[in-house]
C-alpha cells in the first residue's frame, strides 16, 4: 500500500471519528427546530442505492442529530440506523431504487413522510476521453436536459492532492457544461477520473417549521480521461 493511499485512509478515518463525535441526541432539542435532509442515491459503480436521512438542529448547517427512541427514520418501512460514514441515518440496498417513502418520527410521535423527486439518468459523452487544458472543453452528457430543480456536478480528479477541478450545470434546459481554461488550471496532467452526479432537489417537503430538502442523486459509471497541456 503506497503512502498516498495510507494518508488518504488516515484522513478518512479521522474525519469519521470527528463526525461520529460531533452529534447530539434528537431528544435533547426542540423538536420543531429540527431540519431534515433526505437523499436517495444510486451509484452505478457499486450498483447500490443508499437511503440517507440527516437531522440537524436549527438549519442546514446545524448540529447533526441522532434520532433517539421513540424517534427514528425509515425508508420503505425499513429502519435507517445512524451511520458515521454517511453522517446521518442510512441504509444501503442492492440494485437501483428510484423511489420510495421516508418516514421520520420525532420524540413526540409526530410522523413526517416524504417521497423523493424523480430520479433521471445520464451518461458520459461518447468519446470524451481527453481534456485539453489549453482550450475550453464542452462536456455534453447523454440524457435529458435539466429541469428547473436539477443540477449536474462534474468532478475531475487523480491521486495527486489538490490537482483536480469541479464543474456545475443548473437551470431548465441545460444539457452541457463548458469547462473553461481558468477552471482547469490545477488539473494534473495524465490519467484522471471523471465522476458525475445528476441531482434533483426540492424544498417542498413535509416537515417542521425549520424546513428541509429532499433529493435524488444518480451517478453513472466513472470513466478515465487523459489530461493534456
């Protein structure tokens, strides 16, 4: 195992320990001040879907909470245990699941149920194997244009720390991302991996006065590209 891998594993383990400690019990806070974040995420690279529910006190950047009895979260009737890896209540399922129902019960036995928005798919452009840092590149994905509630996140990275880039697309009708020269400055030359997520997110949920979000996330198979100067 090389030093880079060992370093990354150490950082990852440290972050998990921090995350697992930096949470409180949901019973210790005002139940109407709990912000809820739900996500249904399918990753084609592992052929797994994970259902995630994060509870936070006071808003989207508030303290993470663990639902404590009698509180709890389920997806399609299955209990979502607290997971330090996902920083929330989560459970992995085999295969692709595109819809379902989250049910969050607070300590006062109030139940909130929510169904994720549509999960659309996408694929990397055929033949997109080279990124030329000297000119702007157009990444035109295979799939439907975006709706008003969708966005695409594109990440290009290698094992070289800090030599990566992230790009975004949003807005109804968008069907590509223009990768500008300035945005690609830090990309390491040579082999890199392309990751892309198609996200559909809405704040129209059943929840407390603090609000929340619910989203679907679809990730197709990662691909390798060659970055040239």
